[in-house]
C-alpha cells in the first residue's frame, strides 16, 4: 500500500505529469496497424512538415491524424497564451511522440455458405500525439 495521505499521493502524481501539449483521440474506428503507418511518417517532423505529409497521404488514417495534430497545435497555442514562460512557442513545435494503442473490438457475424457464420472484427484504437519545442 502507498505511503502518505491520499491528497499527498495525488500531489506527487500531479507533479510528475507531462506538461507538453498533446491531443488524444479515443475509440477511433481504425485498426492500430493502419494508424501506425501514418504515425510513423510524421514522428519527429516539425508540425508544418507533418501537416503537409498528412495532406498528401492517401490513407484514411491521415485525415483522422491530421485533425488530431491540428488539435494538439491549438492546445499548444492556448497553453502558450495562458503562460508564455512555461509552455513552448507554437512556431517551433515538432511531433515528439505519436502512438496508437489498441481499443475495444466490435464483433460482428457474416453469414457464409452452408449455414456457417464467420466472425468479423471491427477494431478500434486510441491515438495520441504529443508535441514539444525544438
């Protein structure tokens, strides 16, 4: 069991929180594997280059990730306007981390020949984009 009072434990946990601007999309209707193809293309790039890559990427996931990246940029601008000393300037941001975690799977049944039923799995993912300043 953890030592200390509940409020002290919460205080310590909040002190370790990541203050980098980020955005998270939960329950995206795309599989992790398909989302990772797009996320690998923008990891480590500055935000303007990443947006340009996502504009011309033909995959479905690129539209979803582009919207998420724009949300992370807006979060960075908002946090910078609140406290300019603590948060990075939105002009010199880059994609520090981006990853997709597995979400729940919807299970469906497809009827097949001779009375059989095949299972179809519609996968979901939780996509996260974290920005940082150079």
